[in-house]
C-alpha cells in the first residue's frame, strides 16, 4: 500500500458507502499512463451477503471492439484468462493483490499500447437474491513516450521519465544528472482539433517559461561556516547555525560545538547528543538546546544570554563512514571560523516612518499604509499616530497602542461607517502599522509617529518621534480608460478579444470598481448595455446580444477587464466602449457612492467573411458513349477553405443546340438535400440523373441509359458555405468546373428535319398552326417524338413534348388549354395555337427524335434527333382605331349613310311648308288692303265709322 498512496484515499472513500445493497466501485477514470509504466486499479465491493471474502473477475473492452468482453484474470478461476492475456498472467506481469476480503488491486507491471480500453471489475453473486450492482468500469488511456535521440538509452534505463498527472498536467523526472543536462528546460504544448473528415489539425502551440538547470560536479570536499547574530541583548536568546557547504549528496556528518576553544557538545552521525558537564544542567533547565536541523546543518541555542556567554564560538564537522566493526571512521574534518558574540548595551532609539510601498502619494480611495519602526533592544513600547491636515497646524489624534496591545482610535477614525476607518497593528515588537482603509483629499498632510518606552531605572517614559508627509491625489481628473483589441477586423466564426484598462495617471491602482461594457449595433446611433461587472463581483447581462453570454469568456484583474468572444457573427459587428466607475475600498459593506467615472473611446469591430480557397478542376473533356449505356461525370475539388464549411454542388446541362441555354439538372445543398431543376422534375428524368459524393474532394453525376437527348455539355458549379453561430449560412465563394461533352457513338440512324424558314402573321385572338416536316420517312422499327420550343426576349423554353408513345407533356400546365401538338402525317408534325396573344410572338422550332427498342428486356431509347429552322410568328394587335371602329359596326354604318337623306327630306318639306305659308299670308294681306279702300270711300260720304280691325280716329 505504501507504493500506491493515491489508492489509500480511494478505499477511505469506499468505507463511507452505506450497507444494504451490493455496490461495486473502482477508481474513477479516465486513468492516464504511459507505455512501459505500471498501473494498479483498485476494486471494492460493499453491502454484500455471504462470505466476507469475495471473488473478483477483471475484463476489458478494447476500442477496436467496444462491445466484446475480453477476460483478463479472476481470483476464483485460474482458467479465466483469454489467450490474449494468459501468457502475461502466467508470468505475473498481470496479477491481482487482495488487500481485504472485499478489496483487491489489479496490477499491470508493464503497460502496452494495446492495454488501452474500458476495464470492468465484476463480483459473482453470493447474496440470496440479486440486489444492487455487481460490476463497475473505468477507462485506461491517448499514449506512447518517444524520447529524443540523446536520451534514448537513459529513457530505457528509467533515468528519464514523463508522467501525466491529469488531463493538462505533466511531470518530467531526470535521474543520474550529467553535466550535459545543464541548460534551459521548458515544456511545449500543442492543441489539436479534429476536422469533419476525422483528420487532426494543429491550431495553437504554447511554451512555458524557461527553467535554468545547473548541474554541479560531485565533490566530496566541503566548507563549514557559522550563521549567528554578533550582538545580542542580555537576557535574549542566541541562535547559532553551523552550515556545511559542498560535500557528497547524502554524507554522514558529525558536529562538535566549541566555546572559547572548549568543547560544549557533540552530535554523532547517528544523531546521538553528548553534552559536556558544564552544559548538562543548563540543558536540563531548558536554557540550552543542541540539535541537527538537516543532514548538513547543526543548531545551538542559548535561551537567555548572560555575560558568561560572550566570546568565540566555533563548530567542527567531520565526514565519517561505517567501518567493518560498526564504528565511525573519519574521512575528513573541517572547522568554521570563530564567531564572536557580544552583549548589546541599551542606547537611544531611532524611529523610522515610511509608507508600505515607499510612495508618499496615494490616489483618492486607495488605502494608506504607514510603518513606524524603532531600533534598539527589544522591549515593550507604546506608539501614537497623529495627523496634521494640510494648511493646518493643530494635530489630530489618529490611533494609539499601549504596551499591553490595547488600541485606541481617534474620534474621526473609529466609526465603522466612516470611509476613513483606521486600523493599527503591531507587526513585531518594534514595528507598528497604521492603515487608513479608503483615503480622501482631507487625509493629505503630515503624519507623526511617537514611540514611548518605560524602563525600571527610569521614572518617566522616553519618547522618540518621526514624521512623514503624505499627499492624496484626486481621482476624477486623472482617471483614464482605454479600450483595445488585437483583432479589430475579425473573420466570421473566428475569435476576437476586447480589453478595457483603467489607469490613474501612469500607475495601476487597487480600489473597487464597476466595469460597464456597451455596444452600438452597425445601424444604430445609441449604445446599449452589453454587460456590467459590478464592484462586488456580480455580472449583469444586457439584452442587445442574446447569444453573447454563452460564447463569451470574461477575465478580470485589477482594473483590467477582458472579453474573449468566440464564433464571431455579423451581429457582433459594431462599436464597443467601456465605462469604469470607481468606489471606496469599503463600498462592499457601506454602499458608498461613485468616487469617479470615465469612459473609453469607441472601438469599431468589423466582421468579414474569410477568403475562399476553393479551387475546382477546370479541365474539359469529351466522352463518346454507347447508346443505352451508363456514364459518370466527375467534379473534382482541388482545394477547400478550412473551418466549418459545407459545399453546394449544382449540375448543369446544355443540349447540342448552338443557342441552347444551360439547364439546371439538380442541386445538392448544404444539408445534402437534392433539388431537381424545373426541366428535370419528371419521374423519368429523376430516375436518369443521380448525384453522389464519392469523397471529400470528389463528386459525381451518374447518367443512366444514355440516349440522344442526353447529348450535350455538362458542368458543375461548387459554392462554399460557412455556418455561423447565429444559425446562418454565408457564401464564401464559388467556382465552375470545366466542360464535359457527351456524344453518342454513331448507330446509323439519322433524322433530317426540313430547314425551310417560315414567317407567320396572325391577328390577336385568332388561331395559327406551325408545321415541322421530315425530309424522309423513318424505318418501321422506329418511333418519333417531337418537342416544340419558343425563343422570346433572349430566353428559350420548351412548350410541349409529343412523346414517342403519343403522350403529351407540357412545359407549363397553363399551356394545356392554348396549345396542341399532333402528327398530321408520317413526316409532318403540327403545333396549333388557340386564341393567339401578343406574348406568343417569337421564334418557334421543333426537335424531332427517333426511338428504337434496345436491351434485354427491351425498352425504347432515343437514337438520333434533328431541329428545324426557326419559324417567326408575328401577332397583330386587335385593338381598333377610329375608322376601323366605325367600319366594324353595321348599325353605325347604316346610320351614317341614311341619316343625311332623312335630314335632306326634312329640310325640303320644311322649305315647302314655309313657302305655302308665305303665299297664304300674301293673299290675306292683299284682301285686307282691298277692304280698307272700300271703307275709306264710305267715310268720305258721312259720319264716323267703326273698323273691324279697331277704332281709328281721324288721324289714322
């Protein structure tokens, strides 16, 4: 057990387990050991029934087969071991040591790399029923020691070794030092990260500080010296140490003390003390002590020095060795120079006053520590501290201490809630320390220490004083805060840091402070709270960046706060600043107000995408494929960017047609989801084209049952996408591969489509037909299919496909009601457009493919194809102009032609009517004139007459 002290604590822990059910425990892992070193694993069972001596069975589960149990050794069955361990168990390289009836150790004397695994300790059941646990496991691990070329032999001999004490702690041991070992020693550690392809990449490397190793030559010669105070006050103790310098590593030494050339005491190499007669009595009264402090030091102490102890002291040291008869034989002997001891006579004391840090100026809020030290012989002293404020003459009592240690504080320093709370301590018999916890400007001035002493021969105290001037500097005008970062321009997902440092003038100072971090997003004009580290240690998080807390490491020292932000995203881009609020030293207990505040300059952090290192093979090639065979097209990645990246691979196809556009076949996105293009959504095309990721750097497009329509050019487009901590994909860059052209080997079949150009004019909303004709008929074993295309506005699209089996497939479902394709004869195909619209104008052409049966079982395969010349369709607008609107309406035409005749007849009738009325009026007027003439004649004959038209006088 003495060889394994760490195991003792393991069993001490096990004794504390409760009894009542069986419980098996082993040492907690993982356990780290090096190849070639021993290991001992303890196992204990408690709470069991049956015999006190329990049996144990040890097994291991190796990393190569983590579910397969391999039996090692058993206390019950000698044949328990598997062949893998039987030889080592038989040779006692592996064995079990029973410590108690219920406790054992598994010992492996010399570990091998294959011993890495999960070790299981099992205890067979001796209980009346199964109750509890009957096994426990621990892991034994990640390693082989590889010595340098200069240390190979010494490593094999065990003089150089490296032990792993924990996950991050290693210890180097070197025995039998040699002169060549002298120099600088340091440890270098490397951190590794595992990429998705399970390869390990070094990401950081650091070294410890160097340690100087000096190897002194082994010499047996030594020197002797005495260390002692030459002047000692009467009645005080005298201590002398005899030191041996040099000599061997573990010499046998004996020492002899002499006083004024007379032997006092002798200690032999075995530690036996021999005091001379004159000193035996003083030793028995406790006034004298002689001992050996270490293998190379001897000690002499006289507890109360008197005049008889003044004189010369000397020590003699002899190196001895055991003779054959057991006696000590002297090898060499050395003596020290004489050390003269004199009694010190009391004289006047000197008092020295200083600050603890040797500075006579402190910052407001800092602690002020003053030391008052008296010299001379040790005695009981009284001390008093006084303060003369700046620009004043009257001293103020601060604190005092009596000889018995009683402390008295001044009126303005003794209150617990006072910011200037003072404390007076006695550091030793002659040193007194005054501390003012938190200074203010009023604490500037002169401080005086007054030391008093009373002796038996004096009737009154003797006093000595000393002064020191102290200046308390204000904080507000000198507090400066700076903010910096080693990576103001950080790449996405990388780590950046922010350091906020507060200074007063050019020095660091130590008072409570609150550090407030603020953040202004890129598109904001105001700062938001990021986090606040209060002066009492509490961390309060703001809400502006919710993810900031889980990805930020905070480290804080005296007026230095550092944020280490991992996995940078665009959300962390913006302006940062920090603010420092300074408090009193005792603010943790008094909730004192802020003494001073300062804010740093703003610091902008930009987050950019890392540069893409993606390179795709751009070489082109031509493949000639047999009809109905399968082929593969490769997309090779030459280099990729490091990090948490995913590739999006898109495959494109361009038919043989000279003006054919690139069609998207399929895309494999970041989540490995396959998405087919618009022209490849049919079941037949999805079955024909498949994508596969062969390796990290190689992608393939599989094309099944190659046919005529598959001829053309193929390429892949690869894009790098970076996954950030805010669950967003970012495109770093992309590249396109070279072209792979697929051609069919000639089969003898050929289709010829008429190349006659056509131009058709059609009115809007009318019907039109476009024809596509073959120059000759195909054989009886062939079938034909036709595809109709439209090119308009620099874009081509497939309208309708009349398949070889007569089925119609439309490019868009909405075209079904307006388009129809049919075969009018053995060599003629027709595209009919119903109710032509303006957007139907453009260039139409057909592509005719020949199909034949192939394979076993046979199936229809496209052999050859040909395209027609474009047929131009012009659509005339049906929107009418003014004359056409008139001509297109029959009632309006009738109205415009008949209405003038009606008006003319009406005018003629009106004129005739006017003429008849005018004639009638003329006749009536004439008749009246005749009648008037008659009445005039009668009047002349006599009297007055009355006219029918009225009464007229003579004037009329």
